[in-house]
């Protein structure tokens, strides 16, 4: 009936619910845009007719065409947005270099978006953790070991974590402490204030969920 | 458990739809029985589908019905689909667990929530039935999703509505994640499933 091509695009994406990126349906998109143009032209002429000749009975038809236009717009926007979400997932699962067959499925604008996203992510990662930056796309799962080692950068004296243990923070001494959430967030705060530096087992992310 | 990187826009809750949610778009494509209350002249290529005379019964998709519906001016009047009428409501009130919700329209809860937009006098009863049905069926869905490990669950899943299927799936993924953690597989490095799928397809691309 109406907006059939637009819903086809949505169904195409919905079929691949695991996040894979299908080929960019340029044809389908073009057909939807053509349908929108045709509806718009008809509505324009009808609105003029209704205004000039006072034909109020045209209004339901105008309303119907307007609904179709909004529907097509919604489908196209959702299609493009969902594809961007999938492409973003590719950066996190695959890395910054995509294989040729995946790149083939993306249109020129999506490739451009991907390279800009890569750049934003890279500059964000560089800004974390002091001079070297922090690669947050590694180590996305929590660590297996129960303890992390921390080396003190400054003399801080005695420090009490919320589970009761008191640690002595002296410059360049290494301290072994529990990995569970409360002490690690406390240590993360200390890291931010450059009091300690995490040395092992993971020199990158502490066991907190990595959010984008 | 696989680290999830693809987060699609979830469907809206209750009477709200999420604009960009694929599930909500497919839900609003479902057809409703309506009756036209006025004429739609000069529709051109759409003319064949919309009748000339008012008062004709036909089926329109939900998105169009929502767009055309107006409380004061009569453009379309919406009838309740069979599943939300008195007859089926008593069935649901009696025993919701025996009903095949997928056959009743795969979006039973979603469409039911959207029907409340059309100011039917039976709205409170419809809302009540939807809620009670969900509550009654939820126990079974949750139980099965948490206890069916490495089994063929298709016979159970095919009678579930889309919302229940999503709940079942997330329950299963939690169960699988827990089991793999118990076996010590959680710390093993595995290729992401996304990457594996792309590799698989590569071979079929090469073949003519």
C-alpha cells in the first residue's frame, strides 16, 4: 500500500539482529526519497487548491499524504541511525582497520563517519591516563585475578580503604590490593589525583564496565 | 558471555513509541480494522486502496491510523481487533498460559498498548487484561529461560509474543554466560562473534 519500500529497508536490518552490517541499500533509499518527493508535490498543489478554492474536503487527503511523508522520514532516519550503531560496534569489536568486504557494505558517507569516529575515539583515549594515553578498547572483560598491584608516585602516608584495611602509601613502594569494586574505585580516584599508578596485572582499564 | 557492542534503540515502554526503534516501526506496521468517516478525494495512485464512500470498513496500518485519528473531527473510527475484544479478554482472564500469543499477532502487548490511544470506552479493561496476561505468563517465561540449558526450546518460544521473546533471549544469554563462567571459559580469549560471522561470510562471497 503506502511506504512499502521504506518498511522493506527496516525489515532488512531487523533480519540481522546480531549487529552485522548488510550492504547499503542505495536503490531502496532512492526509491523512498522519490516517493516522498511525489507525495510532497501532490500535497503542495492540493494545499494551494484548498486555499484558493476553499475546498475543505481535500484536507483528509492532505493529512494522509503528510502521514506517509512522516512515516517515510521515520523509516529512513531509523535505517541510517541503526547502520551507524552497527558501524560503531565494528570499531569496538574489530579494531580500527576494517576488512575489505565490510568496507564494501558501507557507503561513502558512512566511511567518512567511521574515520571521524575513529579519530574522536583516539583523541579521547590519548587524553586519559597521563602521557601515554589509555587504550580502552582492550581488556573489555573484567580481570581474572583477584588482586591488582599499585605503585605509589607520591608520599601519602596511611590510607584507609572502605573495607577497613589500612595501606601505607610511600613513594615508589608497590602495594597489592583487592580488585573488587569499592577498593578499585577508590584507587581509580587516587590514580586521577596521580597518587598511585596501577602496574599489574592489567596496566590498562581497572575492572569497571567500559562504557562508550 | 560476549561483550556487547551493538546497542540498538529499544522499543518504547507502554503507550510511547521510540522514534528510532526498529521494533516499534515494525510494530506500527500492523494493521487495524477501521471505518472511514469521510472521503479522501484526489489521492491519485493511492486511490485504488482508499474507498470513495465514507463508512466503509477496511484495514489500515497503525501508523496511518494514529496519524489520521482525531477525537473531535471524524476522519476514521477505530474498531478493536478481535484479540482485544470482550470474547478474547475473558479467555485471557481465565488462563493466559495456554494462548499462542505469536499467532494472536506477534506484537500483542505492543499493539494493545498503542490501541489505548484511540479512546475506546473499553480502554480500562483492555489495559487491565494486558497487564494481568503479562504478569501471569511472565513466571513461565522467566522459569524456562533460566532452566533450559542446551535444549531445544523452539516449541516453547514459538508461542511467545515479541516482548516475551526478547525477555527469554536475555534470560538465556545470562544463563549461558553463567554456565560458561562456571566452566572457566569466561577468561579464555575468544574471537568476537561479530568477527566470526564476517569471516564465515567471506568464504561464501568468494564462491560464485
